[in-house]
């Protein structure tokens, strides 16, 4: 039995610190392979020495001689410089040729080495994959031609698929590189970094995605699972700019993290006035990693709110429990109600009406009369409740005592389509005691009347709800045993997830309610909705499937933004995508292009790649491709990918008509979304009532070339530009932090309330931190339990060669006692 199978350990000599040499001295027998981090390459392909010395007489030579079982590799790095990577890849001015010669030179100079470790980072996108693979092939062949016993280790970015790099390193194709290495160290550390939101450096979801994929395209016994020996401490009590930092995060070794835990560090230069407080660490049972909140006196997750109001609702992502609103609701209040009547409780009617439970639908010449009595003369507000079931059923007349108001709506993005809404008929109107009359009559057939209310004070507005939190700061015991609190005061920091604006929503269809024949029509071909018959949930995952043209039952679309998520079943050929009248924006599977047609005329094209989904994965694990077009007058913009990347623009005729999904052959679609071409919904702004009673607004971005709608908190472009061109501020797709001023009236020992009121939808309320105004943070680090857990996953779950760790001298030294000896 091979006791070391899957249990090999690779490290690098980057740190050069005392603890690194201590680990080599005491635990070299637990290490199988070391990358001697001592060489750099420049854009000419020349290799020069930089880093820990390995020269004769150096400290490192002591351990090279002491541990002959270790495979000692010469690591050559480009320091993550893209221009160097590109020069080597493209052999610019012979850079790659020089590089290959230089690799042989350093192996000859340091003939004790067992081979080469190639650490080339920050390559380019997938279009360079073939050339990048060729470079690694040439490196491998050059080393083997020099000495076939020399080893080649390559350091690869974390990939969850082809084109699946979170850091843009899509030059890397694991399957293509598999034959050009003896071992591969996958650098699956760095999901969280100095400039990211706080979190595990190597979260479970990322690791599982990487290695579930890697073992299907690489020889597992070649692969080292990469883990960090380090962590990060993110300061979250102010902006990096105000703290004089580029990023929030400061790298911590395990022992630096331990000093925070034991109260040896603080945020006032490790000296008073901030107290020295030992803190307790938490264990993230999902990601199998410890974390802590230095100098945080209370914290809450979104769902810890003592109260939250609809449409705020709970969600969970990667173990984080947040609150979010996906659509605004109309808030209404009426004061004292004098009279309230439903639409079906009428006194008389004429023309065509259809009566339902609670409302009536007005048909040809339809008119309905309601008489009501006011007991006391006075000033009243009168509100009516209406519904426009579709874009062509959008008008109604309502009169009070003969004074008529025309209600209608032409904005396709208006949020109350197909839902009831209240609106003012008369405000502060004087009504005498006695009988009065309201008449609802048809403007557009199909409009619906749900009733009216006579009241003292009518108010309505769209709302995303709010959430109330109770915070209870209490004193801590410092290193001297004294009970202490902040010296200066408290700050409240809110961890929120905002998003880039999207087109103001017209329709979101995920087909979970089945095939809605009242709203959609099949213009050609055949279409149906697939649902899992064994799924008992109220709205199960669904897919539209079919061919031909599938459209909304409305032929008046003009300028719009339409997006679809397409799944190609086995054997698919031809074109599939979205259409507006004669415009067809599609994936051409046969040519592997995204194309835009007007009729039969090709108006634009973008080369890319996409593939079919195997039948076994079609419903549970499909490969989904996003395509969208935005039409404004005679210009169309075409986008694709989950990041909504603009691919090309084209000039077309200013057509109008039906819109929907179109496919030459049977295709699947899990989402089709319709939005306004000019108007956007921001997902960025929220109000906060602080624990000290003060209030602030965060997140609203100033924009140019746009007009603002205060009622619905949307903006409309005034010129034909991309939304991103209207703002200078970027919007992170990661959690961000917003900070109160220092609060001196908040003290330990009392309870306080904070209220978050989003002004926009799609904002995640993630966490609230009440901390010492002199400094507080989120600290993630790696300890022995975390590293041993993932080492075992490498061996027993994925059958890998072992674990590699960046880097030696940063780790919890207890780790080595739990790893097997490699020289027995």
C-alpha cells in the first residue's frame, strides 16, 4: 500500500523568513517538492536571479543537502506582468527562444536541481490559448531534450471550465496543457485578496468547481491542490482612501493572525488609545476556515433583522444570509376611511362589462356607476384602484360627481402592469354630507376597475421595503483583565452588494408558471414548457423548448432591450436567439458566431464559441449562453455572456412589431427578459437610520446625459450612449462597505436600533458591523485544521498528487505534525 498516494506536499521558498528556515530544518521530511523562488524572467526572455539565494554557501544549500528526497525545482516567475507573458508567448524579438536557452543555462548552473517550475501569470483571453499552450509545449520539450529526467512543474490559474477563470486568465486550457508537465500546481488561492470583499482566500465553491473540472481533463495524479498558508485582515471602519491605503486588506501569516486573536495588535499603531483585546475566532463550517472580527462590538447578518417588510425577503448564498427585494411594491395608506367599495359592488352599468370577484373589466361602451353616501361634510381624498392587464389595455375614465379624469399609461417599463395599483382621483376635495357618484367608463377595452376609497389622507409610493436591526454593544475584557470599550466612539459599517444598472424591466419570464397563452403566442413552429413532473414546488425550474417564433401577444414593440438565456440540446444546428420584427439577434451554431440579421441581410457578426449540452445534463446542469440586443431607433447593440459584454453595433431600419424568441431548430430557453431601451433601474442606493438617530443616504451615483424620475428612482438616457458612459464611478460586483460617522452617543451597555431602507431593488443587505471608530476589521486566516481538511480532500475526494501551499514560512507550524513523512 502506497501511504503517500495523494499525500505529497509542494511549497515555495518565497518568504525567506526565519520561520521558513525553521520549517525546512524541522519538517523537511514532510515535504516532497519545493519551488526555489529565486528567478525572474524579463520581456526579452532573459532570466535573472531575484529572491532567496541558492548560491553555494547560502543557507538554502544547507537544506538542499540535508533533504535529498525533496525534488528541488528552479522557479521562474514573470511577477504577474502581462507584457512579459505576451512577449514569451508570441516570441517577440525572439523572447521565447531566449527563454528556452536560459532555462537550460540555469539548470546547468544549479545542477543539483531536479527540474524547472514555471510560474507565468497574467496571460490573456481564450483567443491566445493555442499560442499559450504551444509555449508550454516548447518549454517541456526543451527541458526534456536537455535531460529527460528533469521535471517540469507548471503553475496554473484556477479554472472551472474552458473560459472559466475568475481572474481573466482564460489563456489556460487544462486539457491542452496536461501533456506538457510532470506536475501541475493549481493556484487555487486568491479568490479573496487585498482589494476584494472579505472572505475565505480559497472558498469551497471555487475549490470544488476547479477540481471537479480539473480531474476530468487532466491526469489527477499530476495535480497539486493549491492552498494559501496566509490570510487577510480587511479594515472596514472607513474607505481605503481615508485610511491612506490602496486596498482594505493586509496580508497576514498565521502567526500575525494569532497576535490579533491574543490581543497583541490594535489599530492605533499597536499602542493606546485603542485597547488590546483578545478576541474569539469563529469557524466557517462550509469553507472549513477560521475567521474573526477584531474590535467589532456587535454584528448582524441580513436575516438577523428584528423586523423586515415585504418586498424584502431572505436569501442565502455561499452560507451568507442576506435580505433583498427583487421588485418594488406600491405602498398605500388612507388615514380614516369614510367609504370603501370594490369594483364588483356597483349600482348600475351600461354597455359591455365583465364582472369578477372584486373587480370588473370594461368592454365595448362599458360604463359602471357607483353611488355612495358621506355622513359628514368635509375635505376628503378619493383614490381609485385600477389594473392594466396588458400594454394595449391601458386606459380608463373615472368621474366624481361628473368631474372626469382620464387614466392611462404608455411606458412599457412601468412597474404596475398586470397588477392592481391605487391612484388619486381627487385630492382634498370638498364633499357635502349625502350622496355622491363615481362612474368608471371605458377608454381602452380590457382595462379593469377594482374599486375606490374615500378617506382622510391618501398616500402612495413604490417601496423596496426596509429592515430593522437591534445592536447591543457590550464591553470586552482586555489583556490586563479590565473591562473596556472604544476610546473615541463607535462606527456602523454596512456590508452591501450593489449591482450595475439594468434596463428598466418590462417583463421577466422564467416559464415557471407554465406556458402563459394569455400573454404569449406561437407565430410559427411549435413551443411548449418543460417542467419536472416530480418537482412539487409551486414554481419549479422550467425550460421553454421548441422551434420557430415565440412572441408576446403585442405587435407594438419599437425600441427595447431583449435578453435570453439559451441552451443548445444535443444535435442542435442553425440559429437561435431573440427577434424584433425582422431583426434577428442570434447564435449561429454552425459558424460559431453571434450574428445580427435584418431579414436575410447580415448586419454584424462576432466570433466566439458555444457547445451543446449532453442529454443527461440538459435539465439539471445545462450550459447556458446569454444573448441580448438593445434597439434604439436605427441602432442596435448586441451583447453576450453573463457579464452582458457589448460585442458590436449595427445600423438597421427603425422597425416595430412582435418580439420574442426564434430558433431554426428545437432549442431550450430558461429565461427571456424584456427591458426598456433608454430607461434604466439602478441597483445601488439605500437610506440608513443610524443607532444614534442620525440618517444618511449611500450609494447614489451622479450621471450625465440622463434625466431622473424621482417617483420610481429610474433614469432615462438623453443621448444614445452606453450606460457606463454616464458615470465615472465604477460599481463592484462584490460586497462593498459603507460607513457612518463616528457616533459618540452610542455606549457599551445599551441597545440601539438601525434601519436600512433600500431605495432600489436588487441590493443585498449582507451584514452590519458596530465597531470601534479607531479601527475594526474582518480577518480570515488558515490554520492546521483547515489545511489538513483540504489536504485530505485532495487525496481522498479527487485523487490528486497532493497539496501545494503558498508559501513556506507563513503557515501554522502545527500543520507539519499532521502530515506524513515523505522520506520513509
